[in-house]
C-alpha cells in the first residue's frame, strides 16, 4: 500500500534524539528520509550507548533511525556542500538540530537553502529556540527539564530534585516539530512556499506543563512535588498492596463510591475528610494511609481485577520486561523485528499510532553509515564517474558504495 507521506523527501541533518526521532516518525509514515552524516563519524548516537552490540552502531541508534537511508557528505568540503545543495533541490523537508548559528556557518541555514528550493519546509530543533537571551545555551533534555520547572515538581515531597527518566523534552520536541512540519507541508499546497519552523526543548517541556501552570495561575502557589499523586484529584496515584504497588484513579464521585465498595469501606463515603474531591485532596495523606491499610490485605493483581470489574481505573506498575511482554503490547504489535546487516534480527518498538487504511511498515532498519550515498546520488542523476570524482575530492565518505538491504 502507498503510505501517506510516500511522496515526501526529508533530509535528516540532525543527530542524537529529537531530530532523528522526528524524522523517523515521518519515515514511518512513508517519507523518504535521507540521513546526512559526517563522513567516518556519523550521528553521535551511533557510539553513545553504554553497552556494545556486534557492530559499531549502538542499540539507541538502531532504535531511532529505522526507515531511513544514510549518505555521508562533508559539508565543510566545497564540493560536498555543492552535492548537498543538489540533494536540497529534491527535498520537501529538512530537519536540523545544531546550536543556533552553526547552520549559517556551514551555509546550510534556511535563507541559503530557501534560495535554492523555495518549497523547502525547514525545521530547526534547539535547546531554547533561535531567539532570546538563552538561545546559545547548550540544549539537552536534562537542561530543558530543569529550566522549564518540571524537575521542581518531580519526586517525593521534600526529596532531592529528580528528572523524568523518559526524555520527554527531547521526544516532545520531536513530536511538536513533526506536527509543525506536516502543517507547513499542507499549507504549502495553498501557497507553493515552504517556511521555517523553530522548535525547542525548553518550550516543549514548558508547553506540556498544563496542570502545573494551571495550579500556579489559579492559586498563586508555586507547585511542589507530589510523588505519584495528581494535582487535580484524589485518590489518583500509586498504592502499595500486599506484594507490590498498583495505581488507581478514582477521579470522580461515582468512581470514589465504587472504590469504597470494592474495599468494603462504605463508611468512607460519609467521612467528612473525604466527602468530595476538594476534601480528599486536602486530606490526601490520611486518605492514602487508610487505603494502603486496606490494600495490604490482597496482592496487587487481585485488587486490579476487582477494581476493573467495578469500573475503577487501575493497573499494576510494570517494569519494561513486563510491559513489553504483556498481552496488550503483544496484541498491538508494540514489539517488532527487522533484519540488520550486522546485528541480524533486531527488536524495535512498534508504531504507537496505527493507520488502518495504510498501515506503517518497517521498510528499512537503521542504515549503516553512508550506506546509500551511491544510491541516492545516482537517483539525482549523477553519473557513477561524477560520484567517484566527488568521493576522490573528499565530498563523500569511503563507505558510501555499499547499499544496505531494504
């Protein structure tokens, strides 16, 4: 089947996480994503993980770069830069995540490339955006989580500052950038013109802080850590059972009454400390202590079954081994396999959103460095002789002749 973005060509001139993840999402929807990498070096994530596989590329790189082709181009080499411009003429989208100013020094900034291809949608992902007094600060997920306020509300009350282990600033910036890119591509259908997109980790992390900013503006109180609890309702958090923790979400009067029935404590409905959500939030510490006394009577799995049967949202807290192997993940194909030329069969996360009419596919595993240089530039009309001359001039890496199986 023809995937929705099969006519879109994306140049991935990014590395590490936010840019590559954004481009992988577009590739999963059918875009022809060409990863432009420095000869002999490539994306830093190729070497970034703390464990070794069979080959040189890390598991993290393999996880972030499926459905892409790789070309090696030395953008500091004049002939390499001209070859890159040839690629730009064929592109619909470019994604880069250099620190502000670097793209201009390399002569691959938006004004330069817009003059070459006015239809180009150009997305920059940086730590703090292209403008403002913090624009040139280093931009990492950790820095964004700290700067946006998120780390001030994570962890237990009175505990040390904590960050989210899931890098939501990086991944969220990728998602926002992909949303903006597709909006710009649709808009280009009306205007014929591309445009510039400025995405940042800081604004992403701050933009996702919905409940925290609502609390601050609504009450004037600076939000503080709540552990696993929720700012807007109680009980809505982790509860310890006889063997392990589970989570429950009794966020309205009906669910609160159902919870009281499951634990056989109808008297709690008349307790003035818990009569409504406002009181339960005010007396959350006492509420959770009381609930944990009741939940200590059974293992978590039994409570989850009882709560779900009564219509109360509940779930065990699974580790990743359990989550990847649970019946829902299996039913939804959230673990998939691809054939890597060095690693053999590799596991990858499945597609987190499904298109029924044009289901996504793993068309390519993450490419070896420069594996498609010859292929891509041949498609642009460059002869084998010219490609060899460019290679001899240092425009391409030496490994660009070997294609990776699709």
